[in-house]
C-alpha cells in the first residue's frame, strides 16, 4: 500500500460522518422542499468550514410526493402508498380485478395482448409495479393499479412509475401522463386475492399527491489533479423520510471524502469530483440527468470513471456484490471485496437501469456501484439493502451499522485512489470483450431465424480483434484516458443503451445488448401481426445502430 493510500484510509473520521448522519436524521430530504434545501445548506457550510470551494447547482424538476392514499373494499379501509407520478383519485370506483399472470414470466406477445385486454375499466390488483407495466395498463383502459408489496410484514415500499429519465423534453411529454397507482401491503393484497376468487368485488380508491415543478439545489466539489481527467463519485441526498441508509450514510461518506481528498489534492494524478444529487427517488434521477445535460462537454471530454454510493453502512449488509458495467473484469472488484469481507465473488452483476446512472452518453469507460446486502441465509427480504425497511418510514438511525459504514467508506476510497492514481485506469479490455462475447451470443441465440444476425456477428468479431491489439499498445501509452473513453466508453454506451449519447434512455428494465434483445422470443406465430411488424423494424434499426457503432470503435482503435 502506497503512502497516499494509507493516509487517505487512515484519515477517514467516523465522528465526522456521524455528525452528518445526525443532522440528516432530522430532515425529510424531499427535492426542492425546505428540508431538502437545508441538507444542501449543511453540506455547503461544512465544505466552507473545510476551506473547500464548491459549485452550487440549481434546476427546475418535476417532483412527486405522495400525501395520502387508501382503498375501500366491503367497508374495510386498506392503507396504500401512492407511487411517484401517480395520478390523483378521489373515491374512484371500479371492479377489482386480480392480474393472475403478474407472477408468470416468459409470456408471448399474444398472451400479453390477452392479458392487458382484460384490464379495461378495472382496478387492477397485481404483483407488478414497474412504470412500463403501469403505462401499458393505462393504455389498455385500466382505471387504477394497486401493486402488492412482495415483502412480508407491515411494509409498503415507495415506488416510482415514471419512465422518463430526468426531466422530459418535448418528445417525451406524452409519457408524463399517468393513471392512479399505489402500493398495498402483502397481507392486504393476499386477502383481496381471496375475496376476488370468491366472487366479483368492487373497490374505491383515493390517492392524493403533491406533484409539481420545484426548484432544487445540489452541490458538487471539483478537486483538481495533475491531469484534466477526473473520477466522478456521487450519491443522492434526497430521501424517503429521514432515509438513514438510503442515503444519509453515503452523503456523510462523500463529505468526508471531500475533506480528506482535498487535504491531499497536490498528490492526485487525476481529479476527483464529488456530487450530491437530488431528484433520485421523487424525480426519476432528475438531478444527475440535469448535471449530465448541463456539464456534458466537460464530462464527455474528461470523466474517466463514475463510482456511485447508495445504501452504505446498512445493518445486516455483511456481503458486498460487484455491480458494475463490467469493463474492469471480475478480478478487479473481486480482489477488493475479498480484502474487505473475506468472501471472493466469482462474477459481477451488470449495472442496473437506476441509481443515477445518467452518464452513459458521456462515454465513461469505468462505472462501479457496489451492492451491500446480507448473505442469502440472513436475508430478511428481497429489498436492495440490509432489510425490509428500504423506502419506508422504518429506515431510521437504528439501521446504521458504524463498522459496516467504515468498511464501505474504505473500500470505495481505496477504489477511488486506485483509479485516480493509475497510469492506465483499471480497464481490462480482453476480459471485458470475453464477457461481452458470451452475452452477445446468448442474446442472438434467442432470436428467431428471420432476425438476421450475420452482420452483427461479423462486426463484433472484427471489433474484438482490433480492440485486443489496441489494448496491448494502450498499456504503453503515456495517457490512455482519451483512448479508453472513445473505445471502451463508447462500447458501454452502445451495449447498455439505445438512444443517441446526448439523450437518455427510458427508465425501464434493460440488459447488456438489450436494444436487440427486446426481440428475443418473438415469432410471427406467437405475436400479433402489428407488433411483429414493429419488432422487425425495431431490430433493423438497432442492428444498424450497433454495427455502425462498432465500426466507429474499430476506426478509433486503429488510430493509436
């Protein structure tokens, strides 16, 4: 361990972190509200106290916070939690219909068509809560959606049904129309399923929301290094209620990073930019999206890595999972995780469509967001944290584990230092290409014969050969950052996204090579004709996008 690394780790002070957490413990940090703005003021006051200059950012965002919600069935009132962006409902009445196919995977397009046609004029009770589903239910004529919380016990997790990433543009405005949608406790949902099985029942739904444009503040610290390149490390400060593990602990860690890294700024090879986002939960990542849009040229030119902190310091989270874009290869994060937990993972989890991953279009070649969760035998729920309190009023100070907080602070600091100080940032091109090769083959194998894959296979094989040769030359380059952005960064955007680099994909589920993977399993026989024709068109366009992007990467790699 080098002297700088040792100093950075030793100087992390848990008392400073606990002070920040203690302050945030009294703030419901909704975006653009008095208490949300108070959190930003606190961060800026502490940065000023440390002598650190910062950028104060302000933007207008579409924010949505539930006020109250309930359903009535046979005179019994059931508590609900309105979804972010839900339409309001005042004693909305309708037949309650159980979506029995909501737990079944692998439906054909014909089966999906029949499923949604049954929703018309009904209040839908379902296990599915994603925004894309709710939108399809609305288009099918459903009156409202009540999605059952999968977690056992007295829990309803806050959810977001928005599909637009960040603030919508003109073309996306139509997607900001919603139907009433809310979560319901599992025990209540299961009781209502039994009632429906016994005969037709009616329900009455009331949902009150506070959805409007508000002005929200954020803060960013730019700690310069010897190079113009920088590592972006970020987390969201907005929360549900006091949100201690989501995300006050991470906010405290980031503030401590600013103090420690600023003290060693003269020793940094690359810069470190630290940012606290709003609009994560109540605005579909609107803060990080605005930052990317408004700082795009700088990010596109200089940002070489994005490390995001979320759900750190959480009780029961003894396990760390490598959730990354995959360009560093499995061994890089595996070494770090083994060092801090004693357990070595043998795979990585591909990056999710969430968690303020708003920077694909900036061609960032390295993106890592570690997951902190219980070991399988100790899991209390399927929530993405240590326990079932995620996105509920129970995410309180007693869910903090100070030992785990320091572990998470140190592992991410070590990773930050490794990236900023490396001659070549830790991208493993051969391992990355091998991994993508397997994923592409799996995706293509799921396509029907009429979806011709010949051109994709040819361009992919050429890209692999060119990049593998270029990777050998890049190791001897004095500065490989630009090369990695224009090749690996661009490749990540191609395989994880479908829109142009200065736009943002919809906030729905996706996967690696997801743009062409959307056509998996589609045949003329199992798909309505209009949907089949659209799928053929979609595939041709996404094939052309992928192949042209691969050719551009080949040209860039051949230049070095």
